């Protein structure tokens, strides 16, 4: 990492930015499809929409929207199955362990700001041994407004004691970049994340774009 422009904190989105949760989403959704007599979907079809959560999974897996009669049943079934299998194949992205260790060695606090409910985010962080290392974990449960509203990023900054103007927010969705900009933070979009098609990451107005975790480390 570069030694100049030391950030007051580095905040990460969770799914698709810090942690590769897609394998467990893919496995759970295809298991539910199998139980309904449907064939498995290609992993990439599911993977690119993981950042949009269970609603996207039900839409992709069963073609259902929240107003449809069977939506709630499938939504609940997916969440229950995912909760029971939350860290079977989920891992930090390749290169991320070294990045976190470098931040910690330089005494730069890092945290998580996610739209993933605490019901899933907290046990996931614990299962991966990250809960004690993370300086802040802010979920939708903790704020009145979700991203792209800046409330959650500003709350994380307060919990850490970091100046938002000197902090960095890293994400793989346009709402992450909007939230970071709204909070006055430097923003980095990661192309290695769960980018929906057609890809528009170059139009998100992030301060910087990282194609890989190695790129992200260099930018930080």
C-alpha cells in the first residue's frame, strides 16, 4: 500500500466487496429450485445479482415480485435456508486477508457498512473470525435510512471515531458509491464484485475503480 494520503478509516460493503458470499447464495437458490422441480441456474446468472439480496434471488430463481402471491413463501424459504448455511463456502476475496492485515499493521481501522440485515451479517462475520477485528458493523437494522443515504456510513465513522472527509468507502454497487459521496468520503468501486449486466461501473462517478483486490490495496 502507498504510505501517503493515510485514510482515517476504510469502510467496506460486505457482499461482493469484502466477502465472496455468492457460492452460498448460488447453492441455496439452486437447492430451492431443485425442491420445486426446477433445473439449476448457471452460477454467473445468480452471482451478478447477489448484492441485491434475497429479493433478487427470488426474482431470478422463480420470476416472482413482492406483490405476487407466492413471493413471501419463497422469500422466507430462501432466507431460512441461507441463515442455516451462511458460511459453508463463503470466504474473503482472494488477497483480502493480506489487505486487512496491512490496514491493521498501519493502525488504520476498518469496518463494514452493508444493506445485509444483522440477522445474517453478524453470524457471518463471527463465522469468518472477523467480528473482533472489525471496528464497526452497521446494518439496516441500525439506521433509519439504507444506502444510498449516508446515515449508515456516518454512523460507522462515529463509532470508529474517524473523520468522514478522510475516510474511504469501497463497494460493488452504484448505491455504495452514491452513499460514499453523500457522506463526503473518497469512494472506490470494485469491478471484481457482483456487477450487474450491462456493466455501468465506469458511470458511477467513483473517485477510483479497482479491477482486483491487488488494485484496491494499491489505491489504499
